[in-house]
C-alpha cells in the first residue's frame, strides 16, 4: 500500500505510540484486502463498547490506547452495557458498572463523543452523500451505505477506532464503486410496515454476501432502519440498493443474477416461525435505537391506556431522541423503562431475564446467542397491546 510521508512518520512512531498502533492496524488491513492507499474519512463510529462484549482484555487495550492516542475526526461510540444515568434501575450490578465506566473513560480520553448509539445518523452525525466514513455497527453501516449514500465497510471495533485516530481508512470494499453493484433483486410486494423487520430478516438470508436491490416498496426512514438492521444480521452484507420506482440503470440491471419476490405470505410464515412461547418476562423495543418519531408514535397509542403490568418493558433509544420528545417519554415511562446509551443485546440481559419479546428482526438473531434469551417476534402493535389495557 502506498503511504504518504506523513503516514510513514505516523507508522514509524514519530507521532506517538497510539497513533503508530492505529497505523499498523490500518496498513495490515489494507495489505490483506489489497488497498492501494488510505483515504480520508468524515467520521468514525466505534463498536465494542459494552463490558459484556469486550471483557477485561478489551478494557486493558482501550486503556493502553488512551494513554496517548487522540481522535482526529468526529467519532461516536456504539451502545454500552448500561444506561449511564439509570443503570441501577435496570438492575445492573456495581461490578459491571465499574468496569463499564472504565471503558467510557478510555473512549472519552481519546476524544470520542459520548454518543452511545447505533443510530448516529439520527444523532446529528449524518454523513454527506458520497462521503467516506469508517463505521462499525452493522445496522448503522447498512443505513449509511444504502439510505444516506455514504461509503463505509463494516468495520470491526479496533479498525474503526484506528480510523478515528488516523482520520483515514484503507480504500477497499464498499469504498470502491465497482464493489457497490447489486447482484440480486428482491421485490417487496404488499409487505406491511410492521413486517419490514421480517422482510429484512428474509432478505438477508436470500442475499447472503451479495448486495441486493430492493424494489416494489418505498420505505420510510424508520422502516429502512429496521429492515437494514435485520438484513445485516441474517446476511453478510452491509448495503442494499433501494429502487422503489424501478429506475435502475442498465449497468446495474446487467449485473442482476437472481430475482426473488417477498410477499405477505412469506413474512407471515416467518413471523409464525419466530413466534415463541408467550412466557416472556421482558418486552424490548428499540433495536436499532428508537427514533423520536417512533417514541412519539408509541406514546400516542398508549396515552389513553394503562399498563398491563404483566412483564417488564424496555424502550431503548439514543439520548438525542430521548431529549427531543419529553412528553412521549413521560407516557412511555408509565409502561416501562426508557433506556439510553444501551440496548437489550449488549446489556447483561441474561442476568435479569430469561425470555424476551421484541419487534426487531436483528434482536431475534442476537438475543438467543449474546443474550441467552428465549425469544418471540411480535409486531409493534402486538407488543403495545400486550403491555397495556384499556
Ligand atoms: Fe443497536 Fe443493540 Fe440493536 S446496538 S442495532 S439496539 S443490537
């Protein structure tokens, strides 16, 4: 990989050990993937922020990096294992909290913004169309590539942090136009809005590691958020090409090697398959983090109802969305906990609950493994019905 003289100096350690380590990581990645150079990025988003996912070894690595490494572009962090302000009410223990706060401190010392969310594009950090970024969270990556039109690979936590420090990333994969062409066309035919997480769940399985073109339906921003997150969880792909009006250009058309239609029967069958036993002790909404629009919509549907009290409820969101709708938060708090900075997957949920119902296609993939939960998929309407009474 060709390096500029400044990059060579960083690699030699002239600009500090932290920056040197970051350069070593980026150049190794670049060599593995055949990148010719490093390119500047507009922002970074770093995963590996919960003590549950990175453990003591991860903390020590971050603390070592934080002794002299500093970010050189705006950089945000993925959700933590707890709500920084309401961790006690979540039921998280003192020891977990102490370790989690060492992670927060290390990221803070390196200059990362205290935005602990998987929806940085809703938290004031939306990239420009065509801009290169280095984001790690899979659901954010797929949104950035597919909806915003920015360019990012699905970074690992360490490579996103290295990119944040250097302000650059190796130019390979989805940074290059030739690797952003769809290979499979998936038509969403009459798929109901509440079923878009399941459409994404199925689309990821169909796509595998191919970029799909999504036709037949124009998705709202919140539908994209749920669809892309589920697709990235069941498939090994960080991008799709929305084409609701069939305006694909001839080049893209020629590259399509398979066409598949997903209709109401497919998503209903999937929802039946993912409907577990009705014995959940937690209802968890907000994977990816709820937008302020979603919080308001749920609150308006619950406003005249009272809590069923049959199970605990978590509404997971970003601190920014939380701040945007105080009235909605007041309503939702009658029914459960509104949590920021964290989520049902990266928190120590397994120490608190055994079975979770969710409206998230992505959480249906990770809750059984990372969270050791028995899971049930229910639509948002079904969940709101279950947690409330007239
Ligand atoms: Fe976000 Fe946690 Fe889901 S990080 S996408 S809410 S698994």
